C-alpha cells in the first residue's frame, strides 16, 4: 500500500511539523513563514518556549525554517513530525 501518496519517502511529502524554540519570539521575526502558527509555553521556572506549528511541503521547506531559526540565533529544543504524509 502506498502510504506516501506518490512520494518517494515519508520525508518527501507535505506534513505538519512542531518546532519548539527556547524563548518567546513573534511571527514578525520569522519573516517568510507566515503560514506557521505560534503558541507559547511557560515553565514552572518562568522560562518561555515558543512552539511553531504548521504544514511544510517537504524536507527542503523544513530545512529553510530551521535555517531561519538558526540565523536568528534561537535555540531549537525539538522538531517533531506530526502524522504521516498529507
């Protein structure tokens, strides 16, 4: 059964990702990826994490987002692929 909807692998197809970054950032700092949504999580110690969630079309798009986060010198805590190919 073709679980990748015609794509070569599970990483070549559109999927929803959740990227957690240390600190509170706003969408304006992530210019060019407005299609993603932001939420915030405050820990018991008062530290804040930004959770960036959204549909990315492939690994190249994911790499672009991660590269932009790196250019902003933000600390990436985790990257999760949520679900299978869409």
